[in-house]
């Protein structure tokens, strides 16, 4: 999680492959005020394009995604805005998981907080050895969001997910690969390798792949929608807490926060 400049989402198509770029020219990509709506719009456009058979999600800034923009702290603590922002974010996440085609996340450097969970929402994660992953929410006094209680245990198991969420510790690329967060680890240029793998699947039978993706999404209970509904009710009071204000301030001031439970 960090503060940054303006983030954008850019959709590009080339043949049967689409690329969703997480962009922040000159800075680290973060999830800012407009990001959920931008991502949702790009995914809706992609979902309507039946020529595309596979997709990539990748960053074109110095990180994959550093999580929520902490410049939004005061607005997120406003009841109406905080709820609306989370609801828009959840709608975009559901669209990402429900794309009919296989989706590859190509991760270089940091995937923190909600950025980690964006990667988890994809079907496959390819990462470079420079990548790192962190469920950073607890460090700023927040509960997890972007569906991690649903997504992370399906990758690493319930107890490992609990440990990563409760501690907020950072995984380097090697450990992330070892425990199953990352499907394939490469020395450099995760996007190039992810693109190659996506091109392979783009040659496959689209109806069969879509059916398998749908079946796998239904293989565990509860549904992602139920998890997101619960998350909304649990996160809203945490967003309004003094602990979140203290955690965000401490993060910006590069000091250890003092959480008082209020």
C-alpha cells in the first residue's frame, strides 16, 4: 500500500490475446479513486469481445501493483464513499474472475495488498525472481479485501493464508513459488513468458475452457460473491476506525503504528 500519482487501466488487443495494463507513468501503480471503475470498464469491454481467447494482466510501472493509494484514507473513512468504492472494486474483481477466457497475471516486483489479490483473481500467475507478495492490510490497521479470504486459501491452504494475512509478512518470489502462490518463476520478463503461455491456451477450444473455468469456480463453497458481501460488512467499520487512520499515517511517516483498538 502506498501513495502515488494517477493510476490508469489500459486495454490492448493483438489477435486472440488481450493485455490489461496497470499503468502509472513515473510511479508505482496503486489502486486510486478511479481505478475500480476503470478496471470494471476495461473488463466489460473485454468480455464483449468474442475474438479474444486469452488475457494478460500486468503492470507497466515500477511495480505490478502496490495496493490501495493511501492518499485516499480520509475519503475511505467517509461512510458513503468507502462503501461505494468497495462495491465498485468488488464488481470489477468479479468481472475479472468471470471472464470466459484464461487470464494470466505477469508479476514483476511488488504485488502488495489489493495488488496481490488482483493477481490471485487470475487463473495463472507468472512472476519474475524480482517479484514480492504481501497481504499488507494488517500493517495499516485494515481487514483484508478484494476477495482474499476466498482466493488465497485456494492457492496455499487455510492455515498458510491465515498466517500471511495475520502477519502481513512479505513473500519473496522463491517462497511464493514454493508455497503455490506463483505457478511459474522466470529470471526476467514475466510478461513475455505469460504471453507465450496465454498464446498456447488461445489456440485451445474456447467453449471447453470456459466450461472448465466455470466448473472450477463452483467447486468450493462459499462463493466469491458471498465472501465479498461479508467483506463489505466487515471492512466498513474498520475503514472508519482510528486504528486505520493511525496505520496509514504511520506508513507515510515510516514508523511503527500504535494500534489502540478504536
